[in-house]
């Protein structure tokens, strides 16, 4: 899916920067999704396991939700699915 790099010419430099960063972020998320899908792993599952593995003393659900930019209920469901696997 192609996204335009520059939107409107009459935008302020700040608005242009915002749109560029948003576009870059979306491309990165799409690339991560494709990469992890090719390995049979969900993006959030990978990052949850990565953060848990880096925390020898453990990590709270709140801190984990902040680390992978998800709400706590999503993390609870994610951890439940990981425990079942």
C-alpha cells in the first residue's frame, strides 16, 4: 500500500514533519508485521517475550503494556495466549 510522503504543500513545517514521522512509523509497523508473520509470530507476542526476557526480576503488566504500547487488557489476553502455547 503506497502512502504519499508529502501531503499538502500548504502545511506548516511542523505538520509536514508530523506526517513524515507518522508515515515512517506506519511503514515500520507494516514491515515488522510482515517479518514476524513470515516466522509465524505476532508482533506484540515477540515484543512481549523480548521485554520479559530482558527483565530477570520480572516485569509488571503495566510496565509491559507501556513498553509495547498496548493497554493492560490487551497485555492480559496476550499473556494468557502465550501461557497456553
